[in-house]
C-alpha cells in the first residue's frame, strides 16, 4: 500500500485548500512545496521589524466565494477583521474621501444605474452567469445597463488588476460582482500575521488531520505509466544539498502555475484541447508596479478620523489611479509602535520585462503618493520599489467559464488533476484559487479512483 493516496504539488492557497479538504475527508495526503514556507503568492515576510505581505492583499467576499465555507469545513481557526468601509476614493481635486459607491461619488444618474445593476446581478442565476463567458464585460454592461461611466468605475474598484473591461469575460465579471454584492462583508483581512495568517490557518488544519507537509521539495516530473499516475519525482533543495526524491501515489493534483504543466508531464499525455486552454489562459503575463514603505504614523495625523485600510486616489478626468493600502490599520502589530505599513500601487498592467515603463510608473507612484499624503518622503523609514508579476491571469473573454475550465476530464491521464487560480479564473485571485480547490474536490470524489465509501471514510 502506498504511504500516500494523494500528492498535492504547491502549498499556495489552492494547494493548501484542496489538501485540507482531502485530509478532512480521510485521504492520506502529501503536500509538497518548493519554497521553505507555505502560502505561495499569498504570503508574508518580515523586514526591519515589519510584517510585509507579498503585495496588497485582502480576502474578497468571504461568505459567498467559498472562503468561509472552506475555513468552516476544515475547522481552520482564524479571526478576520471586516474592512468597513471597504471601497473609498480620495479625490485629489477636492481632497475629500467618498464611498466609491455613494451617490456623492457617482452622481445621481450613474448611482441609479449602479443600483439597477446590483438588483440585476443579485438575482441572476448561476446558469445564466455561466452562459456569459463568450462576451466581454463592456458588451454586457452596455447592452444591459447602458451607462459608459460604469466602465471606468469598475476598472477602479474590482479585481482584474486594472485590466480594461473590454478584455474581461462578462461571466467572470458578473460572478465576482455577485459574490461581492451577496457577501456580508466585501473585504476582510486576517487579524494576526498578515495574509500568511490565512495560509497558515489552512496549513495547521491540514497537519492537525494527519496531512504531511514537505517543504523545499521541487517537483520535476509527474510519473505516468499506462496513462495512469504513479507519483512524482523531484529535488529536495536546501543550502548545500540537492537530493533526488521519488514519492508514489495514485492521485496527483498540480497547483503550481498551469504554464509549467508541459514541463512536469510528457506533452504526449496532454491532449491538444488542454494545451490550447492553458495557452489561452496564460498568454498574457504582466508586471505591476508599486511601492511598499514603513512610515512614521504622524504622517497620517492631518487626516484625523479618516483612517482607511484601503482607498483609491483619483484626479477628475484622469484614467490612471493609485491604490493605497494601510494594512496596519487592520492589525497594528504589522508595524512597530508609532509606525504604519503603506502599500501604494499603480493599478495598471505593463508588458512583462518593460523596464523603462516600470521605472516611469514607479516615479509616478512616488509623486502621486506624495500628493495624496503630503510629507510622505520625509516620513519614510524604508521603502521598496516593487515589480509584481502573475497577480492574476487575465480572465479574458472566451477563456473562462465551465466550458473553458481545465478539469481532470480533459487531461486524459487517470489520477491527474489541476487546481489553482488560473483553473477557475474570476476577478478575485484568492476566491478563484479556493473555488478551484472545491471544484477539484468534486472531481476527485466523482471519479472515486480509490473506491472510497465517501461518508464512511470521513474523519
Ligand atoms: C502582488 C499581489 C497582490 C495580490 N492581491 C490580491 C488580493 O488582494 N486579493 C486576492 O484575492 N488575490 C490577490 N492576489 C492573487 C492571489 O495571491 C493569487 O490568486 C492566489 O494566491 C493564487 O494561489 P494559487 O494557489 O493558485 O497559486 P500560488 O500562490 O502561486 O501557489 C503555487 C505554489 O506552487 C509552488 N510551486 C511552484 N512550482 C512548484 C514545483 N515544481 N514543485 C513544488 N511547488 C511548486 C509555489 O512555490 C507556490 O507556493 C495578489 C497576487 C499578487 C502577486
């Protein structure tokens, strides 16, 4: 008998999610991660006494996107701080804050159109949303609500990392909106430890239920024989050591980036349809730019009561905007006493590798931040100029939705499954990763390759 029934590759949100769900159902799972720590893109590092997330991170629509259900199902213990109000705009012309969805911010007509949209989307059945992945969000919004002003508004406030709505599938857009409108809280943040608080809560639950977490192990190959999964081979990597390792199991779930699949699995095993789906999901990769800084808390004194976790900075008539996030308002322990942690991000994509444009944008971010927070440059303890990649693959028209999703059935290999945000693309990255974990669980249980009596095998 194999020691493990399932090997999960990658301990990011999706890998932790599917591992915890399977362990809770009595599967013997090995979760392998090439880095020394869990969390993948949703992780946190320490720097000069601060706890810094990999990028601005918040959990969107917890109660409707499957995040809360997952935490409950696997018994993960964590407190979330509800961020209220969640969507603020700071207008540079008037130097006033508005709730992004208020009549004051939108104007009477657009506000009415927004209210109509909330009504329409909230009542939309999932099957209807699922049928709208072949048209763009612009097409749908203009056809159904007919207000161009809403396009600019959504570019600023939704996920999709600032991508124009022309490129975004209406289905992905509507699913994200519905989750947001239906959730009790629009965004939340872990009360302790930064975004890694979320990843670590899932990891603890997994280990508590007997799961095995193996870090610093890079999977190099999924072993397949007779179109059937046999296990994986990889390298245990540690300073001064590189050891070849093999682990056997009849089921492997890949949650590492999907574009790596052809290097893990002999391409002859992957059918053409799957390869073309992977290509359409991952064809565009971008950089995003931003700064992270540790600042003196006195920088915010002039703002008095107006202390927000996150706000977009706008200037009337300008297309670009800045997103400022101060996670130490949710958890003061992320920064030393008398200090704040500040993220200021340009919400627009840059072609991967365009150094000159990245430098321009970073200068723009510095200037805009100084304008929004006068004295910023004089209150900095330290600053990082950051380029992010793979925030979220673009949920483009014709690449999302059930008919385009990469599920186990199209792989053509018995026992091989995929999960990860790219496998369930919508507007929220963590939400997509968690939805992919739930979908992967359904497929594993449906195929039931291990002949488990599903109720009886549950712990
Ligand atoms: C800067 C930034 C800001 C973001 N902000 C938000 C936000 O506010 N809200 C939100 O919902 N989403 C946000 N996202 C997106 C979100 O972080 C991701 O969608 C989500 O974390 C993806 O999880 P995943 O498990 O699919 O992938 P990953 O987190 O990428 O996990 C994949 C894991 O596989 C491991 N791995 C790769 N190759 C191998 C191998 N060969 N062997 C073993 N392990 C391997 C990696 O090390 C990694 O741990 C942000 C992303 C970034 C980068």
